[in-house]
C-alpha cells in the first residue's frame, strides 16, 4: 500500500513513515522540505499520485486565531488533491476533547479540520490523541518562573509519542473508521500532580502552586481532555517513560 504522510518529516510523521515502511508499505513523506505547500497546493498532486491513503500530520505554524485559516485552507486543498488522485482513505491526527474547549483558538481550528474531513468526499478516520509525554515539560514552562510552577488541577491522560505513532499507523492501514477513535495513556493525572512528578524526577525543588487560571489547559472543563470510557489505552506509563528518559 502506498501511504503519503503529510508532515512526514516531523516528530510523529517521521516515525509513522519508518513504522509503515518496516511493515512493508510504501510510505512517502510529504512536507515543505519535499516541495509540498499545503496552503498554495503546490506539490500536492505529485505527492499524492498513486496513494491509497493520506495521513495528515501537518501542524499550524501558530496556535492563535490564524490557525483557523491554516487548517481550513490546508484541509480543503488536501481533500481536493485526494479526490483528483483517487485516494481511498484520508486520516488526520487530532486531540482528545478538542471540541469541548472552544475558548482556545487552536482547539477550535482543529475541530474545524475534523469537521471538514468528516463531511468531505473521501472515506476518512480521525485519530484523537491525548497530550504527549514529550510535551509535559513545555506545558510546565508556560506558567513557571525561577521559584514557582503554577498549574491548574485540570485532568489529563497523557501518552507517549511512540504510542501515538502506533495508533496512527494502525488506523492508516485499516478500513476507514468514518468517525473518531480516541487514544490515551493508561493513567489519569491532575496537571498539578503531573507537574510534581516531573519536577521530582528532574531533581527540581520548585513547588507547584495550584492556580486554576494558569496556562492553556485551565480552560478545559472536567474530564474533557481524558480519553473517556471508549478510548483505546496505550501501554506506556508516564513514570516508566520518565525514568527511561532520564
């Protein structure tokens, strides 16, 4: 099977390409560096030629309101190019709970991307993943200073990037879901607890102070960012991953 991986040179995309190739598929990375421009459409027809499946892992260059235009234009261009190429399955990687946090511009943009895909002309699948382990320290940095880390008690169910890769590869080589699959890590944490675990593992003695208004995830209600009862649970536990990463 030929699979074109849009964003196939990024952190997740490059690993999806490797995994699909190892499984015997013809996985072709497509990105700006390979001559593909999702906004102008340049290079898309060539990149999708002969592809049965397209996996869209491209991300907006910004997380503000401009991301709406990025996902609107890029998704429409990709769907149109897929129709011209006879693509049989369009897959996109999204975020668990993305439609429950409309206060966040980026989440509204990803929800728009999902809607365009699900209402589009090609059989499709949406893989919604929870936050990556690899981004936890970045999340902490948003609301930290030299003496304190401020975090809300928002509940998260993070997962390893490697497990996201496995989920995307599995869906992209199967029949279209015609809907959404949630994938999540095996453990739920409040974000302040996740912060304390991470800081302790790093030998960082700064205290975590609960601040329900701190950072992007403060806007998420209740269990919006957890996998839910129907989620496919990944095997890797955060504490195990953190020990291995040290």
